[in-house]
């Protein structure tokens, strides 16, 4: 599916996203400044704890739209139309099914690779990296503006349940909805990590505080098992990922 070429198409896509999400939404047009967006997100994050919703920043992207519609067993066409009854049925099923085990989701190494890495796990030996403490997945690197965005107040109690509303995975190595949910549940219960942003190929989490050196290698292995591309096509080693994770309050995942 192509990206919208004009304002009319873009408006139809925005309207379709809002109807699909079926919750309070606020649209943010592209901008070279994200301060208004982040102020709105921070406010929604605080209100969500009291009012019972999870805020998510969602890119208005025709590729993401295609993923959402196709995962609810529909054909994505250029009209951006969809059957909402199928969306509701998908959400109900996703929220009622048993989740896979954590071990099915986090599988970074075979035994030989694990043995080879045992001697490299002193975090003080890792290459220095800069902490990630802000969301970045909503920036358009070609224009230096934010992408078209929706801040959605997803009407679920638990952070991992947002993926029933935003089933963007299940392609290539990107985990499917059940796997996304079990990873999010695991990380929220242990570290308070909460999904915050989704594009068609990026997912970001926010944490109340970094996990620290003691847990960093364990978490980095899980992250690599969940999203190999962040190492294989990104930071290049699990050790460097562990150093980054130890000091960061934002986790970034990207799938090719």
C-alpha cells in the first residue's frame, strides 16, 4: 500500500485510525518541535493511572494501517475502510487467549553461543554508550519533523493489553500479538516498563528508572531474543546493549 499522496487521503487515513482505535485520540501534525506532544503524553500517562487507560503514540502510516487491518483478518485497500465488528472480535479473542511462555519469546542464543559469551559479561568492560531517556521513533529522518501522530488513550487496564488494540506484528521476525503481550507483561511486572510508541516497524517502551547494572545483561539477552535487529543491525553486541539498558529509561526496538 502506498503512502497517502495528498491532504484528502491523509485526512481519510487519520479518520480511519481514530475509528479503528475507538478511544479518545488527539492528532498531532508533523512539527520540528515535539514539546507539545510530549507534554500531552506525560499528562495522559498521569491521568491514565487514575482513569484506567494506557496512552500510546501511534504513527499515522499506511504501512502500519495495513498491518493492523490484515491482522484482524481483513484486506487493506486504498479506501482505508474496515469492518469494526472484526476488530472487536479480534480484540476479544486476543484478550481471552492464554499467552505463550516467556521462553517462547526470549530465545537469543543456542548453547554454544551462550558458552562463548560467558567470559564477556563484566559490564564494566563494555564500550561506553549514551543513555536513551526520550522517545525517538516518531521522528522522520528525511524531514527532521515528527511523523503524523495520534496520541491514543487505549481503554485497557494493563500495559500489555495495548497490543490487542494495536496488533502491528507477526511479519518477518517481528513478534505477533501474543508474543508482544507476554513480553510486555513480563517487563512491566519486573521493571515497570510500559509500551509508549508504535510505528509500522518501531516499538518503544518507557521505564520509571533504568534497570541498573545488576539486571542489565539478563534484560539485554531478553531484548535480543525479542528483537535481534537491534543488535545484528544496530548496536552490534549484546554487551553494548546491556550497557545501554543499564542506564536508559527508554527501550527501542526495530524490525527490518
